[in-house]
C-alpha cells in the first residue's frame, strides 16, 4: 500500500509537470506574431546570424507542431498533448472523440490518474504487439453527458500479453520493475468518485470503460 501511494504521488507530480509544459507551449503559440515580426525585422536588416539564433531558440521550445487545444480543459489537454506525441512517435493510430467542459468537475489528481493510466496502458499494450500485420490503434472517447463523464479507451492487443489473475486483469509488464500499480490506482480513483469501471478483452481489443457521476445541474 505504501509503495502504491508513493507511485500515485509520483504520477500526480508528473502530470502537474505536463500541465506546466502545456501552458508554456500555449504561451509560445500566443506570442507567434511577435516572433514573426522579430524575424522579419532581422531579415530586413540583413542580420542573418541573429535571425538564425532566434529561430533556433524557437525550435528548441516548440515540442510539437500540432494543435494543443483538444478540449479546453487544461488537465485533459496537457495529458493528451503528451500521449498524442508518444502515439505518433511509435506509429500508433490514435482516434479521439473529446467532449468535456473546461471546468470538469473531477478532482485534478483523479482525472490525471484515471486518464493518464488508461492511456499509458493502451500505449504500452500497442507497443507489446508481436504481430506486425496488425495495425496499432487506440480509440479514446471522453464525453461529458447527462451529469456523467464517460472515459472509454480501447486498444489493439495481443492475447498472449493479457493476464487474468483472480478474475481481474493485471499488468503484463516485465517482472523485476516497479510497475503494476496503474490499474490499481485507476480503480481506486474511480471508486473514490463514486464511479464504476469495467475492463475486458475480446476480439483482439483491450477495453476500459469508466463512468463517473458529476454534480452539474440538469438544466
């Protein structure tokens, strides 16, 4: 239990860092006009060395060329920003349907634990594929509707990597590493918020379906 709590604290710190990085990148794109004016001024003045230095600094700060706005919720967007990069880097097809409000009524640490662990598990499941003929795919639905938040993630998976222990799915990561707390922490956060979670594997897909109640009024 102590090790699991330590792992949870590390995850919360990690996702806090992601949010700060996300904000920094949003700020950079916001200042793009000023940066372009600076570059144009340098070119008109014939100061190519200064322009090159300025461009190099911008390239060092920009981590990803894609849009950083997925939902409007800073926690969700910072998480997805990181996961989209990892999926693209590993040639994993990521399909997303995101419909949540900016002020999502789930505690920051809990949505970080739930969404972060679910996406990490999906990425790892795709990376453990042994059949090169199967396309690596992750399908994410994050939908707020009728005072509930639906988190549905499924990924293509190799049935040889799926472990079932005491009627529960457990991590299939290599032995000897400090892993295996992802599903446990995710379930703990779901139960804390009065939700329910279903995990299953069928027809080559590993699925996680989570439903969390929200306190919004119906009108």
